[in-house]
C-alpha cells in the first residue's frame, strides 16, 4: 500500500529550492504519493485575499497567517495523508496536530532571536516583543511535531 504525504511549503523568499526538490525526489523514489500545499497557490481563493505584506511591513506576520490558512486547507482536504511535512514555519503544526499524528518539521535556516535590544525607541521595543512572541510560538509548536529534522549544527542546538 502506497503511503501519502502532504507537504506544506511556505514559499519564503530566499529559501534554497534545491533542498525542497531533494526531499520531494527522495520521497517519490520511495513510492510515496505527494501533494504539495503552498500559500501562494492560484486556486486558493481564501489565500489570495491575504497579502504578502502591508506596504512592505509585517511580512513575517503575513507569512504566519498564510501558512496557518494553508494548514487548514490540508485539514479540510478530502485526501487522506499518512504523514505531513511542515517546512520552515512551525505554526501550522498547531492545527495539523488535531487531525494528524505523524507530523515532520523540517527546519533549515535558523534566525536567532536577539537577546537584547539595540535601541531604546518605542518601535524597537515593539519589534523585540514581537520577536520574543515568535520565539515562544516556535518553541511551543515545534515541540508538537512527531519528528524534527534540522540540517545545521546551529539549529540542532536550538532544539
């Protein structure tokens, strides 16, 4: 019996797509049926209403919103998936955990959260608070994954 895999790819700018291609190719060689979900799919009417940024700001917030909505598409998809692979952004693990038990989180490019604020103005404080919230959210949701795969020693130390 062929296993099926849902792959949630956030389409982040600057992410090396060769890693994505290698993962998909390896799964196909093992005869897995793969369905790729991306937040920028043209046939997704819901996701087409969510912008990538607000006049160049809040890009991370919109990435999180878009991948969360994409995770909801996987949950309500009529296909059955034996495994779900979540790539780079861990927030989708939270809703996916309600339906799927085997969730693999693949993390490649770590961005360490600054431990101290460099400036004392209000905007840098708000930004620092935002980063702390994102870090806590990342810690919570990555811990929900069945398996975590990292490809660097730095990101391995973080988990």
